[in-house]
């Protein structure tokens, strides 16, 4: 049985504004943020939601986590209707939003964790075990005594994630958990999410603008555009479908090498000190032979296009 299931979920927002020609008449218009959204997610899955700004990702996440009501449609999470906010339901989920704080600003993080222990009625043994796991995975033993207001964005996000996993939630909603973070901190948070998903068997729904998050964490993705689901399936299959070519890159460190690269008979470009050829799969063999004849192997790389390029291509179509 699916742990998260929705049927025909719609969410409209009403916008009120005054007409320039009739300044005393308030005009109301409806904007659909989510349209007929049907999804089904099994226990233990880690699913990524993709979409440009304004696509409806966060709105949908707020609906299935119970923060807002839909305009119409049905949903069940862990057997509960999320927007009814049943206490037993709330004790089994967590929500982390990359641009919102749930911990107390003026308290040391460890004091916030202790407060949450009482709020969720977490047994001592479970609390100590989970807290140690979080601190070890995120390397934050020296951090928890600091006040939240004195932490960097990356440090605060580590604490927010720790707080959301303390009570062993069965379903976790993560909205842009690495937004604004440096590369090293983002990598540690991805590793943490992988560890929790693997060891706790938690079901995780993740939204992110960063392809690094999706590539590292999600086998399955759901793509949304203009509030509508346009793809639901395997992430690697999506990349292969919309990126049937390979990218050959050659490091060019001298004018002679640029001339050799120019002699290759195929559509190509040079960006700074790198020659780039985007080749169809059936052409890669012959092209690779030409390239390896002209350049040292350590100057050459052959790869699939970046996932970010592929997603941008899909949305442009």
C-alpha cells in the first residue's frame, strides 16, 4: 500500500487588485498553483520533485504535509488526511524548509532539541541514540552548545535537520534543504539524508533547484510545470531520453592544440581553454578515434550531458 497517495489535488489562490480604469472596484482573479495532482509513493522511497520557480512544488508539499488545505481533491499520508492535522499524524512526520527556522533563535541548539524531546514525548534511549547519530553524521558535536542566532546558514540547516529526525518520523518533507549552502556543507547534508533513508527506512519527499541534490539522492523524480505533473519515473531514464548525445571535452593548452581541434570534422565549440563536441551516440566511436589520434588521453573526457542542462532543455520545450 502507498504511504502517500493523492487524487485530483487542486489548489487555487485568489488575487485581489484594483482596476486602473475603475479604481474603486476590487477585481478578484484565481490562479491555479496545483492542478489535478495524482501521486503514489511507497514506504521507504526517496522521491525528488523538480520544477522551475512558481511551478507548484512547495504548494503541493505544504498540502501533503498538512500546512494548507487544497481547493479540491483527496489525499492520504500514513492513512490520515494531512490537513486535518491529527495529532497521531503530526507525530509521524517532519517538515524542513530551507528558508524557514523551526528552532528557537535565542537558545542553544541542544536546548531546542530537549524541548522537542518533550513535545514529541521521545523516550530517553531513542533521543540519545538519534541525537548521537545526527551529530556524528553531520559532524556537529562542537556546534550544539551555540545559539542559533550565532550560527552560519549551513550550521543552522544542520541543526534544523537534526531536529526534524529526532522523533523517528516515518515521512519527511524537505523543501530546498541545501539552498544557499556552500558545496562542502551541501555534500554533508546529502550524505546525511542518504544515511537516514537507508538506516531508518524513512520515506522522504525532496524539492530542490539543485541538480546535485537530485542526482545524488533520487532514483525517482516527479516533474511539475505550471502546477501540473509532466513526468513521474526513473531519473536516469529521463536523462537518457532527453539527452541522446555524449559530450566529448578536450583540454586545449596551446594554439597548436586549438588548430588540431579545429580540424575535427564535426560540429563543435571552444569555451575558454576547452573544446566541446556534442555527438550522437552512433557517432561517438568514430569521433573518439579522431580525438585520441590527435590528443593525449589525459586531456580527453567523454560523458553524458549535465542533468541541469537536460532539465532546462525539457522545460524549454
